[in-house]
C-alpha cells in the first residue's frame, strides 16, 4: 500500500526471486508488470541441486578415501570456474575422473549459468529449452525438480535475458 494506484500503473517490470508469494503480490498489485526472475536465484536452483547430488554421492562413499575427496570438493563444484585455484581445479578434475553423476550435475549447473549469459533472447530460449530437456533426462532427481521449476517460470527467466534486470543491489 506504500505506492498508490497512479504509481503502480507506471511499473513496467518487477525483478524478484521465484517465491510464489512475491509472484502473487505482483500479479495482484501490478498486473501489467513483466516479472523478471533474478539471475542469482535461477542459478541457485542449479547450485542447490548440485550440492544435493554431492551429498547423495557422499553418503554412498562416506568413510572411504573417495569419500574424503568428495567431501573436499564442495567449494570447487560450487565456485565459478574462473575463480578456482590450483587445488580446487585438481579436485574438480578428480570428480570428473571418479564420479560421473556428480560431474554431470556440475556440467548442468554451469550450462544453466551459460544459458543466462546470452544477450539474444532466441539463443537463450534455445539454450534454456535444451537445458530443461537435459536436466529432465539426467536421472538426477534434484535436477529433474529444478528443470520443472525452470519450465514453470520460463517466461520470467527469459525476461532476465531481455531486460538484464537484477535485484542484487537490494540483497
């Protein structure tokens, strides 16, 4: 209620996370506004799914040398590739050699991020559609769920590519 109807009518875009409550509020108060889902929150879907896969894999090998290495791989898997130091790069390489499901999860995380880098909406749309298909077929339950979420919010995610709006400065 802080903004009167005259101000709400002027709002063209609203950037937010994927919260159902936020979506509902925007649809009720500013129905003409385009919803733009914040890139960080979209990428977080994949990061959370990756970490869930890592924990599942860790549970299977806990108490073994492979388990110790897998435990130490968390930050290497979650960091941006260009921010990895030599030790983290080595840990990522070890995951690639020894744990195909976890490495597939890592590639899914990185591919979703790259699909949001496109500046052309048509290319981003193709990349997101391909990502949804791959994640849905991945046999990695956390990514199957993430793919459903991306499919459900597809237009708002694609709106990020068009508008390049983020709510990072608020967070």
